[in-house]
């Protein structure tokens, strides 16, 4: 009963806030997507209501009903084209019935990503969005991370999270969240908030490591390298990152390191999990070679796997591809993979432009921190996603949308400042006759 009251209270409060406009409805949707209050109750009553679907519809409807409008831009076109390519691929796939179910799910993700690019259009809105994601996703992650750190640091935490997937997805998602938490820590002036964010960072990083995910370890290394390489205070950053590693890594047992060592062994000595990934990637290349333009359809790899399996079922049947890049290669062919690379690269570049715009300029410190964090999160996802099927997961696409959004915010600030300078200098607007 108490759980029902708790979850219902959160949903009611969010619904009231969402009446303020489409942006707040978007925040409500993100809260539901990452916190999943409907799963906190023992019964399926709230899940039967599909709050995420209902709120998603409301976000779309309110965006068109209010003054806010989706402005067609390069990033939005890229996302829409990738989604459209997936639709055509799924419709023409030999496994169309299966693929269309997955495409419909991804279409919702793509639509929310487009709304993020459109509605998260100010620095204040960006911070609010990051805070909602941080606390909605971090609530469970921080709790589990610290529980294992205190009670059983030697044991693996293989629990899944619905928004992130299995232990591999949790590992990468927690590290992406850590980048955001570090940005929030850097941009607050209150000591108690700094302490709170630091506690959250330690919790989610340990939650990531205790998944025993090899991809998660690579993502953790990539995250540390990104922070060190792009920091203005490399010695200080090295001390912080190194200190965090020295605090957490020694707590992991020999079983963890034995699993990590399989990454560098010869293929014939790899465990089934590591050796299977290479086999799956080879199957994905074969699928793409047979269907170079469209692939085998959204999540079609799983349906097509048995027909391309050369191991006589040694790794099972209807397996997942365990790589975002090879997954899209199989699902949407070389064209789809090229589109995904352009999208991720463009989001990274947009955040990079925002970072360059804000670097070393008084008053832009927060924007600099957000842009750097989003770049780090995208690199973390790109590295970690090389070892798991992360290509249609919400958190990846939401962060892609935020990468584009921070670029748009920086561009608008630059245009606003240029316009203000022109006014101060007495410049007069010039109009062309129509």
C-alpha cells in the first residue's frame, strides 16, 4: 500500500508539473523512463496504465498545441532519416513481423530525441534535464552501488535495470550517468550539494564495476582518458581519476580480474562469452554483405542469426549481436551504419563546439562543464557499446539529443551576444526589399 501511495504521488506531482508546458511534460516523461515508478509497486496496476506511453503522447501533443514548435534542423533530419531507413529496412525484411515490433519501439525513442533537441533550448533547461536524469536513474544505481561497496564489495551485482538492460548495459549507463553527475558537481557552489554529487559518483561507478562487464571496464578507461586528456588541470584530474580507481578497483576480487583477462587471451582460449562476440560480429558482416543497403531489419540480426551461424549452434540460437556498431551494420546495412556514425559524430562535434565557445570565458563555466560531460558520455557509450547491443537503447539516443541541444544553446548564446554588441555599437539592421 505504501509503495502504491509513493508511486502514485510521484505520478500525480509530475502530471501537475507537466501542465506548465511541453518542456515540463518532457521532464515528466524522462522521470518515468529512468525512474520507472510503476515498477515500484508489487502489483501490475500502474504498469497496465502504461504511464510512459500516455505521457509520451502528451509531450508530442502539447508541443504542437503550445507556442513551442519543432524547428527542422540538420540534427533532426539526421535522426528522422535514420528512423525512416530503419522502417524501410524492417518492412522489406524477411523477418518483418519481428522487426516492426522493434522499429515501433525505436520510433518512440527517436521522437523523444527529436523533442529533446527542440525543447531543451536554454542553459537552464539543460541543467534541469540533466538533474532529472541524474536523480531518476541514479536513485537505484547509487543505492545498489553503495550497498555492495559496504556490504559485499567482493561480490558481483548482476541485477539488470529496465531502462539499461542487462549487466553490460548497466555498466555503460552508470558511467554515462557519472559524467553528468561530475558536471553537476562542478557547477554547484554549495558544499552539501558537492558532497552529495560526489557520493553519487562513487556509488554509480562502483555499481558499474561490480557488473563484471568487460565492456564496462573499457568504458571506464575511456572515460578516465577523456577527462585527463581534455582537462585544463591534468595533474589534478589525474589525481582525482587515479584516486577513484585506487579506491574502488582494489576492492574487486580475483574473480573479477580473471574475467577481465579473457579480453587479451588467444581466441581459442577465450571463454564462451568473449569468443561468442567475435563469432556474432562475423555473422553481422555476412548479413551486411548480403544486404548492404538495407540490412535485415531492425533487430533482425536475432531472427537471421541461425541462418548465418557457422558454429552449428555452439553459441546457442537466435543470439544477439553484442555490439552497437555491428548490430546496426546487420540491421540496416552499410548505409545505416554510416548514418549512425554521422549522427554520433555530429552530436559529439556539436557538444565540442559548445565546449570551445564556453572554454575559459567567465559566465560560461556551466555550459563548458555540460558540453564536456556530454562528450565524455558519448565516448563512454561508443566504447562500451562496442561490446553490447546498445544501438536502440533510450539513454544513448537521449544523450545524442542532449549533445545536439547543447550545441544549439551555445549557438543561440553566441548569436544573442553578437546582436547585443551590435546594438551597443549603434549598428542598424539592414533589410532587403522583397
